[in-house]
């Protein structure tokens, strides 16, 4: 069906009755990360999750639209990405799946 094709090729357009869209997933994930940052202002935090939400979060923080979800590095199992945050509200993705953000072509 069309929904399966959208899920595989254009996740930003995927919608299924009763299921969370990727835009909703991203919004929920960003809210959770911001809550964690607020609670852990002076420490390092490890966040472990599934690739879809991690990619949606990283796209948000680098300012890239969800329509580019298939672009950038593949988030393989155990890949690590780094997001730096400060008390002034600045957020910077340093690396995605071990690749410096400055080397990524979206």
C-alpha cells in the first residue's frame, strides 16, 4: 500500500490513522531532550533510543527539514552522536554517527 511506500521513502509525509507521524515523533523527542537538558545542566548525559527518533532529533538540532531524513550518515546500531547544550539555550550537534557535522552534506 501507499503508506508502506511513504514510510520507506518519504517518512516526513507518512501518516497512519492512530499512529504517530514523524513530525509528532520529532516534537515529542525534542521536548524530552529539552527536559533532560534542563534537569542535567552541568553534566554529561547518554541518551539511547531507536534510529528514527534519533535522526529526527538530530535533524531538528542541525536545522534540517524532516524531508531529508534519508540524507546524512546512516545511524547504525551503537553509532554515537554528540549534541552540546549550554544554559543560555544554545544547542550544537557536533557529530552524527561519529561524523563531524561540518563534513556532512545534506
